C-alpha cells in the first residue's frame, strides 16, 4: 500500500462519517486539521510522559496512525503531494549541517 491508497482510504472514512458535509459539526478545514494533527502528536508524547520506556505499544501505534491520518488529509486538501514533499525535504536535509 502506498501514500495515495492510504489517502483514498482516509477520504473514504471521512466521507462515510459525513465530515465533508456542509453541515458537519466537524468541518475538515486546514486549520482544524492542523490543530487535530498537533493534538494527536501530543497524545503520542503522552506515552512517554515521565518515562523513557514504552508501556503500551498498541496504544502508541493507534496514536501514530491518528497522526498519519490527519497528516495525509491535511496534505491532500491543501493540494500538497506529500510523497514529493518528503523527497524534497530529504534532499534539502542532506545538504544541511547540524551543530553538535
């Protein structure tokens, strides 16, 4: 499965829930998706709050999946080719240097 297929499955789910409908209580705007992405990323961090070890791998996997789903949706509705963006960013990062 690739990014395009995951994106399609994500859109199918959101559509099935009615979240793309005009009268939805969960409008799928870029701002709302960006906020949701940050909230889910914070939930990833909760798994390591006050500890360095992982207690519940399955729960963490669910949170990581939530982050990816919001990321895929945000990229898609803003017209960003996420796969190309990652490749471009890797190319840029190879040329950067980070201090020790």
